[in-house]
């Protein structure tokens, strides 16, 4: 059988938890410039189910963690995103987008208002470009700290809170999209109630030197097992969450991508972000194409690159993510379709590997989100 | 009955002019969880070294090549409902297809068990 090649000109770098992953039996692959665990011994399906039923620990230290500080930081970030940063309360985080002059998406990210500045988490593959972009756009009195000495771990699943509460008492008081400083195994950690799986969960930023101790302590909890990139991808696909570089890129706009919620109402009126005109036009007239969910008929997955055809067999769109949904037990996909074909229930044809598949446009998420909006006050 | 292997990680059990084909335990471990198998059609002609089936894991699709030339005589219908058999029993219940050999001389080009194990050890 055929096996895929990996061609990287620069040898991948190594995560703080590299040795730990290997000791845990991970299969490592290059991703975003790092060797990363794609799965451990249980395999992707088991790790996916573990996350939906209990809790999984993901190493997401490849992602860029940035601290933006200095006077005028909020305004500076508003100049490069369509978000309301000035109105973002302390200890709250928000999903945001870095936009190009034509309204295309340069990256998606999380922005948290902390006491020491604005804490950004950007995609690993775009980290270098994002830093360069921000450094160019932010004035010189704004400090951009790359936080190179920090690791980022994500604990996700309905049992995540129970497990983490034992190590960080009080973390259960956080509600979805809020964060705080906690002492974790004697180290200062920043914990937010957020994630990329659709489940309840937490993202933990801490000094890289403490990452292994934390990973061991979390995996010692009965609810927790490690999970890799393979499960991370199948989970986010079920959750309808886009992946930058696949479902989002510089040629997609927030409105096309179904991310209008990331454009703050005040910003729609006042503008002042890149691509204001294009976005205003799409908000008022509707975009020509939309990101849609696709329920594929049959059992064979239809993956990124497949073409979406209209009733005449003409190519009118494409699939940007696709795979097998362990929760639904069937293939699902995400892609772009003309607005006229974007209504849930619309049947479309997909062309891949010399075959035609039938699919039905579906609302996302495919698997309902189970965020815990309100923390436990006790 | 003789067991042969290919460098593409297929196994072949040959009984007279009938060959049963599957993928090896090494291959299924590399693939990860199998979610779908596209089998050839009974009556199809296959040529040695050409794609005969497709196995889809969670992450990607991989081609399964025909180790020998011939006509497909049987396919493993059990894989339709239980593609995971490829992982749990790759060299038994997870077989893919059977073919009638058109050129038994092609057997000379296959590896025996010892040669295949030696090959896998180099990977």
C-alpha cells in the first residue's frame, strides 16, 4: 500500500513535552514546524471517544502565545481585528480574526484581557507570520512578548473540570470564555475555560519547565488520558470549528466563513479595521458563498480538495475539511458552497478520487457543543 | 497453501491458483483506525502492482495494490459493516479479496515471511 511522504526543508523543532510524548507511546509527526503526537497507543477513535466521554490532555504548545502590552494596546489590537477589545473585561477572552486589507482572514485567534496585557493565542503554523504582522502594525511603544518559555496544554471533556479542580481548586468557578491565574503544582499558571473540541475544557499556559510535571499529574487523574492531533482534528470537525489554512485562509472573509459573530457590533458601525468595506458589503448584501457542513452519504470519507458540483456537474465549490465522525459513525465534511446551495437540507454532489458522492448541507455543529457557560459558584 | 508478502505490506495466501490478499499487521498499525474499505468488484481484472482496493483510516486514504495479476473471485463483505476487522484481524478475518491467478510465475517476485520480516526491520 502507499504511504504519504513528509517533505520539510527545515527539520522540525521539538516541543517541551517531546520526551514525555515518546515515553507515553506517541506516534510523532511533523506539524506546524514541530514534531507532534498524532496519536498514542489507543488510537484516534479511542482518543476521540475519551474526549467526548471523560477527558483528554492535548499538548498545544506549538501554538503561538503572545503578550501585547503597553499604552494603547487595546486600540492597537482594534486596528488589526474587527473585535471590541476596549470593551473586553479583564479575565475574559474572545475569539477574534486578524484581517487583511481585502477582508481576508490572516489567522483566527483568542484574545484575553489580563492584568499584564492582552494575551493572544494564535495558530502554530501561522505564528511566525502573525508575529511579523503584529510587529509591523503595532506601534513601537507596544511590547510584543513571544512567551517562548511557556507551554500550552488543553484538558478537554465533560470530566475535565472534575480532574483539574483537584489540582487547581476554584477552577470550576470559571465560566466559558473566562480565565484566571492559578497556582498549579507550585507554578504560576494562566487557565481559561475554552477549547477546540466543543466540550467543556480548559487551556493551561505555564512555564515549559513545569509542563511535564503537570502532564503527569493530569494523566494520573482517573478521568484523563493523553490525546493527539488526530483526535483534535476529528473533534473540532464534529464541533464545526474551522481550521486555519484549510477552512479559513486569506481568500475567505469572516462573513463567508460564518464568523460574523467575531465582528463586534460597534466595529461594524465604526469600521477602522482592515477590509471594512468588503465586510460591510457582505454583511448587508450577503456573501456570494458560505462555509457549510456536509453530511456525506455512504461510509467513505470525502476529504479536503474534493469538488462541490452543481446540478449540471459544474464545479461551484470545494471541500476544505473532511473525515469520519466517530460520534455520528459516518463521514462529515466542511466546505464552501454558493449561497444559493447553502441552505441546510440541500443535496449536493462531491467529486473526489474519480468518484461522485452525494452529500446533504447540514447546520453545524454536527455534534452539539457542551460549553459550561456559568462556573460553579461554590 | 503458501504465505507470501510484498514490500507494500500486503500478504497473499496462495492455494493452487487462488490467492487471498490482505494487509499486514505492520500496515494496519501504520494506518491507524480503519473506517472504510473500498473493495474491487467480483469479475474485475487486476494487474500486479496496480491499485486494487482503497483503505481509509481516520486521517487518510491509502491504496492497496494487487500483489499478483488475475480476476477477482471474492471480496470480504464483512469489511463493509466492520472495517475495524482490518485492525483487529489483519491477517485473518480482515482479508480484502481473493483472485484467480492469471500468471502464477509472478509468485517468484514475492517475499517469504522471513524476507518480509527482515524488510520491516529496516523501516
